[in-house]
């Protein structure tokens, strides 16, 4: 298929309002505006040929695309590279969708992460344990039994959990990115489990639920980090107790009490019918890998999966190292002050200098010992390796 445009016709169909106004005023376009419009045209046509000069230009387009090509935007590309494992993760997701390797169309982000092979079932179970003391204890027992942590170092597992939970946010960005690129259709829906079983929560009700939760968090002076890292703190326990009651009393639009026990967000992900997901992604964001994919797809996919695990581990360890250095610096700068000399003299009768420092630190002493002995990074790496053992993978 071929179509010929005059410059005026091209501006009318593909130009922005600013470009249309400029053309109307000047009867022509500068090179920058013409190049910008040409990029938009190339999303619809495989070949664009411009002949002539000035307002007399003739533009011949051939090879109409079934789907718009992805927008060429260096800002998007640079954003995708901020996380080391972003590109292999995108490729893994695109591959699973393209080859119809997923079992359901709508799931929570956690289940999608398992389905795509971005986390193992064991790691997903760990992330779910944030909301269950019984499940959490099983993971603590496992880590202690293997010898990664001691009984007084359970906070290390909580910190590892916080590093891992970032995969949900990263996956959400990947799906949004693919939606923007025209590869998938992507919808969000809030679900809950109530006295009557699984229910769908409409946006207005969800808005009210989130407001109640924010108000209660403000009332009890807690943030999201406290809910995982300080689960035994009195203020966290008080918040959870009141929040559980408030959630159970939420009413629907007809005034009926729903009795919600917990809720989650599901994501419906559907590949567009004519989309060659992986190839389209590589054409725009990783052209140096395109030849490898076309010539040896299976090997390329396997290498992408291995690359993803290595880079994700490196990303978590980099965050852990930053935290480790911050803690060591805090310990070094610790200042101990007493109200009076008599108070200091009395306290030092019962505590050593190290014990006093530990008390003032307000931090789990077992984990502090790992920092001071430079074992923190080693144990964090061991936790990652444990939770990414292939035997637990869903493949």
C-alpha cells in the first residue's frame, strides 16, 4: 500500500497543534518540526520518502503497518536502564506473553511475577508472609536451620523481604511501558475477600478504604516501612488492630457491610493480536540483541533469563551495601549522653561500654553484630541464593 501527501496534508494528519499553527502562519516548516512529524509518520508507515523543497515537498509513504511502531524516545530508553535488570526483565515478560505461556489473564502482581519467572514460588511465599506471623515464622525457622541467621537476627530476613518487594513496582512499570508501546492491553482492578468470598471493589469504595487507612496510619504515627520492619512495636500492633476492625466495617454503595478481611490489586494483561512483542521491543530498545533473537531465539531467551537473575542479585546487593555502610557510619558517630554525672556513674556499674552503645543504637543487636563483623553482605547474598534456588522455580 502506498499513499502520497503534500506537506499541507501531512501536517494536517500528523502535526501537533503548535506545528499546524506554525505551518498556517509561515506556509512551511523548519527542519526540526519536519523531522518530528516524520517520526510520527514512521510509526504508521514502513517507508517514508520526502522529495522537493520548502512547501512544495511531496511525501510518499509505503507499507502501512498493522500496528503503530513504538515511539522512539530516548528519555524512555534511559529510564528503562536505571535498574540493571530492566531490559532482561522486559524481554522475559514479552516472551511469556508472545508465546502464550501464561495460564490466566488477570492476577495480582505477585502471581504475575511468579508466572513470568521473575521470582520463585518460595520468594513469593516470603513476600506474602509479611501479613502472616505464622508464615513468617516458617521462613525464620528455615533460615535459622540452614545457618544463614541466628535467632536474634530475624530482622535481616525482614530487610531482605523489603529489597525483594521492589520487584512488584518494577513489574508494574514494565507492564505500563509495554502498554504505552502498544504491545499489550493492561487493566487494573481491586479485589477483596469478604464474608461472602471473593468480591470486586469499585474505585469509589477503594478510595474510601485508602483514606481510612491513611488516617489510621497518621493517627498511630506509622509508615509502610514500620509495618514490616517493626511489626512488634506497640504502635504497629495498635494500628493493625484498629485497621482490621475498620476494614471489616466498610460498606458498599448500597450501605451493606462488606466484611472485608483483606484486599489486593489484580492486573489483566492481554497481548495485542498482531503484536510480535519481543521483536518490537528489541527493535526500539535493544537493537544490538535483535540479530541474536532472530537467529537463535531459544538460546537468546535462556541467556536473558540467566542475565536477569545475575543483574537482579547485583541490584539487591548494591542496595544492601549502601545500607551496610550507612549503619557502620551511624555506629561510628554514636554519642552517649547522660543527664548527670551521678546517673552516668550509676549506669556504668551495671553495663559495659558496648552494651550502653547497643541500647542507645535502638537496633537489633544480632543484626548489628553482622554489620560490625562485616558479615551482613555475605548473609544477604546467601538469602538471595536460597530464595532463588531453581528447585523452587515454577518452570
